[in-house]
């Protein structure tokens, strides 16, 4: 019998598999980073709540682009890391037009 997702609040059942795969790649984590092992419907893990907020954020940004394309995803910021970098690593020089 196929798995039927429960407790979906933002995703449609047909979106779950692709979205979960994208999250795992974007954050470089396994399913249990956000989900309780054996009870994926549970909301007991804080990371699952954060993921929902991030889905809402991405959904609010992409429609603002006039070309109708998605420009932002989880990978845009996370790049395979649990926590996205908020600034360049210490000592890394980022060139600007004024200071190449």
C-alpha cells in the first residue's frame, strides 16, 4: 500500500516526494533532521516548523519576479548546508566595482 502523507499544511500530496528530495539536497540532511523517525506527521521537531515558514517565504518571493519564473529555492541560500552563510567567510575578499 502506498504511503499517504498526513498533516500536510502547505504541500499537496503530489508535491511531497519532490519537495522532500529538494530539501534533503538543499540542506544536506536526512529526513529525520525535520521529521520524527516513524512519525513523519508529527510536529514535534522545531526544524519542521522552520521548514514550513521557509516554504511560505519562498512562495512569497517568487511571484514578485515579473518573468513568472521561480528564482529562489531552499538551495539559493543553503547550498547544501544546514545553516546558510549570512556573510562571506572571515578573510574572504568580495570584489566590488570600487575595489576590484
